[in-house]
C-alpha cells in the first residue's frame, strides 16, 4: 500500500571483464538513471536510450505487475548496454551498474559489460 514502506528491489547480474556481481536497485534508482541519461545523451542521435517503464502511482504492485515491470526493466537495461558509446562513455550507467573505473583508460581493450542475465525482484 502507498506509504507502507514496502518496495520492490530489482537484482541485476552484471559481468564486466570476466568479473560477475549483483546490483540491487529500486525503481526510483532506474528513474534517476533515466533522467540523467536523458539530460546527458538525449541530443545525441547516435544513442538510443529506450523507454523506462512507467511508474505505478497508487497502491501495491501486484505479482503480475511486478513480473511485467521486471521484464520491461531488463529490456530497458539491455537496450542501454547494446550501445557501445553508453557502455564506454557514460559515467552514469557505469555508476548505476557499479562498474569500477578503468585502470588506465588509454591502454588496453575497453571493458565489456554483458547484458544482465536476469533482473529479478525481491519484495
């Protein structure tokens, strides 16, 4: 219920340069990421940001709504990760996924961030 303090946490499995970890995010954190990416990248026609699923404003998320949102968030993140410029240049995306900064950005191959294996939800 609204105001009950209940929320859903989405767990992303991230792999970067053969290292794998989990990142837990609430919907509000996806929303902040999206607003920051829109602010920085919206004017660049070579970058497709996709569309963040809409917020549910009233009441508790049903299991059906949670499952649909999980799938939509997974699609959203996978879309972001399909753009090499975002993966390489977006400090916002790297921070959201907790990707460590490159040791020496001018040396060696760029990091590879795999698409999340899954986005799961925890009540």
